[in-house]
């Protein structure tokens, strides 16, 4: 898959208006290969922070939520991703 070749192991899922609705990982997609599923079937709730959040708070949130990626949002729209790697 192109995601892994580009070093992308997870990505935010947005609706038609660009609003964050979840996250999906390469492994989620790989495990479901061959099944008739949609992205919304395999995505999970995204952990997000506002773009003005202090870095220490983002790191703490990643530890508290036990996630490797946190989506950064501005006015509800994806502005970036903070990754543990």
C-alpha cells in the first residue's frame, strides 16, 4: 500500500466538510482486506487537540489515552498530526 511506502501508518478520516470524524491505520485496512467494509466500519474515534495546545499537554494526552497519534485541529478541521514516531 502507498501509505506504508510513504511512512504513513495512520490517517485521519474527515467528512465532506473537512471535519474530523475518526482515525484509521494501515493495519486496520490490511486486516480487513478482501472484506466488504467501508472506512467508517474500521475507523475508531480520533484523539484530537487544538492547534494552540501546549506540547506538554499533547504528550500527556498521548500517554493518558495510550495512543501513538493525536490529530491537531483548527476550527474542527485537521491541521496536522503529532506522532510518537
